[in-house]
């Protein structure tokens, strides 16, 4: 969907917002730490490349890590240490010497450059929406390491294995990490399912790696954990931009199938833990696969996507003190966009329908209202471009109602939501999920509205997504304890 209130200046960095993308102004943040090592350059393009671009708030370092894929092609990640942007995965690398394109278009970013003959310099442009900034990249010893207090440090007291998971239905394979407790087993296990946007296996966001923290906490307690890069992201195969939630559910099912066959895993005690969009996917898989042992839904949704998206827009604007008149106009704007999304199956035709709505909406707003909503024609055009890049996903999400799948779940279910979640508001979604599970006749359900926690289950002040990177806590320790206790309590019954 289009991002509410995107500020389209060179100070804006597109980054993930669970269930829809959001942008916020860049602010300098000083960080400490060492370097995490450059990849071994077995290919002349592979390695860490660093450059400094000039923004309105001063110089800013950018790091691209390029790795050779198994077989042909490359993958890339971007780090912007000043913004605590860490390991943000790209969806494509296109290289035909000397031309190089690093595609992060789901976040509004593309780098286009030319590699010199000895592969020592890449000269190009960093494109952020309509903005262009010159950027010269040179080889770097590594990326400044950004650590959060809860990031686990090696050596781990358990086994960590790199795996590839075949999805024969889709004709792709996924790359992942399997962590297994020490000992002979067999162990209960869980597949972690990421939220929306192109996620790596750690669900890296705003300098945090919540899935790494969850996997570490659960594995230390005797639960094996499998987490994967999304299709088309990192080392996983596939096309992210053409995928919908149904495709990601297929990947989650393939991961579950893989996990139950592994040595030292108890195939009768393997469940799913999904965060945000993953909280949609878990029920989709469990509804069709009665052998799923349990589901954990973290900020999962219980209402149709269009209704949720309108609530998201309103909730975020309210946390920022936006006036009622401006909120009303914003709501009408998105209602019109969502109607197009539901009825128009072609992205290019949708673009033609959206452009006049942008013009009409801005014409009907005062300058004060535009400022309150941080809306301008360039910002909305950029939002539209990003929205169209992932049009199949956006359109499916807007139409999809999770209730029918929830009504088919009969395994134990733990449902969690923070009361400061502005992306998946707790009350209405918990109520809807509870009712659907009750309709299923499922009596093995535990539901918690957790005070003071946001969409990432961090202890928060407002729940505004702009807080995510400023909060040092990756995930509340109480939530980690609750999840571990509940899984162990249910698989031991």
C-alpha cells in the first residue's frame, strides 16, 4: 500500500514497516563497535563496498555487501550505520560489465553504477525515489558492527547449521539456519515465519534482529528453530516482487516439511511461529495441515486487510498528533486507493487510476494539513511506485480475510499482541482471532494483550514505528519467557 506521510526529501530513507512500508527522516546517530568481516572475494565483484554520499544533513556512509550466489548471479545487502540500517536485503543484482544495478526498490532505493576495469571503484548514483545522490564505492575492510544488547554472542551452546529447503511446488529452494539444542533429542521444533517486506532469516529491522534473538532464546531452552530468508531475498531463490502471502505460505509449509524429517527432531512436535504477516501465514498453513503441532501468532491479524490498513493509517497519524480534519481526508484518500486495488488487477492500469486521485486529494488539503500528514506530490508518487513494485502482494493483502483459516485451526494456539501496536491494533484483532478460534471449537487457546509493547514487542512509549530504531531492546524478555514456557508446556502434554 502507499505509505502514509512519507517525507520525500534526501533525508528520507525507505525502510520496512510490518504489513506496509513507512519512511522517516534520517537523523545522525553515533555508534561504536568494530567491523564485521568482509566476505571472501572469490569473485572480483564480491565483497564489501563503501561510499559516502552528501545529504542535506551532511555526509553519510553507505555499505553494500555483494556475495556470489550458488550457481550464477549475486545477492546484496545494504548497511547505513548512522541509521542503524543493518543487513537490509536487496531483491536483485544486475551486472553486465561495466554496468551494475543494486535493487532495493521495495525500500525505495536503487544504486546504479559502473565498475572500473580493475574492479577497484564503482561510480554511480544512489536513487531514493525521485532524488539522486552521487556515490562512489570503494572496497572496504568491513561494515561497522552494530550490536544490540540482546544479540547473542558466539560461541553458542547449541548447534547452528546452514540448510537449504526445497519447495518443489514453487520450483525454488530457500536458504536458512537451523539451530538444534545440544544432546541426542528428539527435540520439539518451530518454524519462524517473517512479516511483510523482503526479510532475511533474522527479520532484520531498524538495527534489530528479532528472529535471531527468538531462535537463540528458544534453542537454549531445548526447542529447535528453523528460520529462512524470504524467497528472492538473501540466499533464497525465487521472485519476491511477484509473490503473495499464498506463496509465502507455500514456503512455510515447505520449511515445516523439511523440519519434521530432520534427525534429532520430534516430527510430532513441530509448530509455526509467525510475526505480523507471518501471523496470517501460520493459520493458512495450519488450516490445511492438521499435523502442525501448534501455532504462535505474534501481532497476527484477525480482520480483512483493507480494514486493517485503514486502521494502521489512522493509528500512526494519531500518535503523531495529527488533527481530526486531516485524518479524515487521509482516510478518504486511502479508501479510494484501496478500492482501486481491490478491483484493478493490472498494476499499470492502477497507476493511471491513482495519479488523478493524488492530484485531487492534495488540491483539497490546506498547507497545514499537508504538513501535518507530511504529504506532497513527490512523496505520494514515490509511494505509488513502491506500491506498484509489489502489486500482487499488496492487492492480495487488501482482499484477504484471515477468519476462514482461523476457523479451521484445532491445534494449540498462543496469540500475542502489544497494547501499543499501531500496525496491528490489539483489541480489534485479538477479539476477531479469539472469536474465529472459538468458532472452530478450539479450546486450547491462550491470548495475551501485553501492556507497554509495540508491534515488534519492544517496551515502547507511543508505539510509533519511528521509535523502533531508537529502542535498544529488541524484544521484551517477558515475551521470550512466555513463548518458551507455552511451547514446552504444550508439546510435553
